């Protein structure tokens, strides 16, 4: 076998490999055509049946007349299905025609799932030619020795699982879109936000960018640096303050998978999910009412109901993400930043002697923030508001509210007994606003009382 080649399909006799079809796999390097090896160019020149995984690579043109698998990415919902389909067609073609050439971006030995499928099939002989990987340029730009530094190479799509319980350093490949970077952020619950990150984009090309940023800006690259992540984008994470915890990332991936593959999930919209959001909220209230501080077994129901409510939030965020509007990372960041702003006694120089002072400061900051968004919204009560929360608003703005203990239910009054501002919208509803009743008829309640 020629130097620089690798056969992973061993034969039982010296001449057995000569009777098997041959698939030669070549790498197109990290980007610049000048980094494609001479051996690869020779193999391309001598091949009459060529395939290329994708034409979305700067060096793809050197393969010449070749069948591209770009259409497979449009045909399938997951990358795993794409790579299986590619391997299936390559194997069938090789078994029919005897020999094919398959060109992939970078190196065939690095993060090439389709090549792994080919290696596992003993019907063909697999020849893998050496190629320059994007890793070679990455280590050069970072100025590090990956062995001495102990760098872990991770696929961004598997970061939660592959990096679990580790702190880094990591080189994360396949960071091809903003939503991938958002998912990456969600895997790290203990982030301070100022952890350093290096973004490696289009290495070796004329528009190469090496951007030094921080964790909290990981999914703001276009806004902050004019950089749009694509298939030639990777990130380097020197070290995280705490090990990665991937449970939220796994939940997020599950939500995406269900949206892609489950007919019911695909049909849902923000509006259609309102009834479930209401129902899950009241089931959390029931679990809280049933909680016994002396009986840890009652925690199980609360954990389950909080999880159901969390998934409703995740579901809405996933829908918005697929529409290109916002992601769960935006939701988490907005909440984090708001809580920091409204706790100046913790994160600033303000003083708060007691809980009442904290509430006063919170309300003052909230009014100021709403004033910036539009004076008409200052002091506004949300249109869709359960009675227990409406009581709190009336207490703040009118100082004449009756408080009802949580254990007695959300309220003992019907919607028709509410404040004058809700009379018009509630006269058609006579459902008692108790937790059990609202849970059992959540949809009716949500529909007829939507303008509380």
C-alpha cells in the first residue's frame, strides 16, 4: 500500500483485498487550496467516479466533476441520518462500479462520521489519505501545544455529554450557527460570564478572524464582531470555572428533536400552548400546597411539576429559536441581567435595611425601566393575570387588597368579584378561581378570562 494511506478493512488472505471494491477517502484541508496535498491531487486526477461531501468548502472545486451530497442535508432532519445516507450511497456505488473517490472537508480522520460508517463495512477496502486538518492551523493561531496543554477536541453538538464534569481546555468544532453557540452556553450553568473564549473563523482564508471574547458574548458574535458563524468556525475555551453540567442542554436538544420529528410538536404555536402553560402552572401550585417540609417524598411531585413548567418555557423558546427571533439563552440572559439591575443592594452600592426596602427599590427600578419603554406601560397590570397576582398589583397601586394564604387556594372569589378594571372582561366567566377547578378546566378558563 502506498505511503500515507491506511487500510482499515483487513483481508483474510494476501489477495483478498484485490477482489473487494475500493473507496479512497481524501481530505480537502482546512480551506486554502494550497493546503491540499499532492497525494490527494493525484488521487483525484486518477479517479473517474468522484464524490464530495459538500461543495460549501473553499477547496471543493479541486475535485472537479463530482457528485455532491449537499442535497442530503436538505433531505434529512438530523446529521446522523445525513451521514448514514452518504455512506449507504458510497457503498452501493463502490459495490457496483468497483472503485470510487470520496472527498471531505479538512481531514478524513477528524470528526468525519460518514468515514466511520465506511470503516465498519468489510465488503469494501477503505483507503484514507493523509490530509491537513483545521487543527493544524488552530494550534498555530492559538500558539499552544495541544498535547502539553491537554486540550480536549469536542463536537459542539455533543458538548454537554462529551465535556460533562470537565473544565477544559476545549477546542469545540462544528460551531456552524448562532443556535449551536446558544446551546453551548446552556450547558454551563455556573458561568460567571467573563470566562475567556477564542473564536477561530475561516482559518487560512483571506477573511480569517481570530476573535478574543468572553463566554456571555458567545452567541453575540455578529452583533459584537460582525462575525457570522458557519461550518468553518470553531472556538477555544481555555478553562471553565466549574465542570460542565449538561442537563439543560440535553433538555434543549430534546425539544429541538421533538419539534423536528414529532407531528404533534411540529403543529404547536405560542397560542396553542397557552392552555398547557396555564395548566402546568396550577399543577406547580398544587405541588407547593402539598409540600411537607417533614416529608422529603413530597419533593418528587414538585420536581416533576417544576420540570413540566420548565419544559413549557423551553418549548416556547425553541419555537422562537426556529423562527430566528430569540433563544433560551436570550431568555436566561435577560432574566439574569434584570435581576442584577433590580438588586443594587447586592450588586451595587445601594443599601436595603429590610425586605420592605428591597420591594420599594425593585418597584422604583421597574417603573423607571418601563418608563423608558413607554409611559403608557408604567404601572400596567398584565392582561392575563390570576387573581392572587392581581391582588398583589392592587396592593401596590391602590393599597386596598385582601391577602389570601396560599394554603387556602389562590382566591375564594369568582372572576365577577374582581376590581372594576377587570369587570368588562370577566362578566362572561363564572368559574371559581380555585387551583383544582382551574387545573381541571384550564382551557376554558384561559379562553374566557384571557383579558383579566
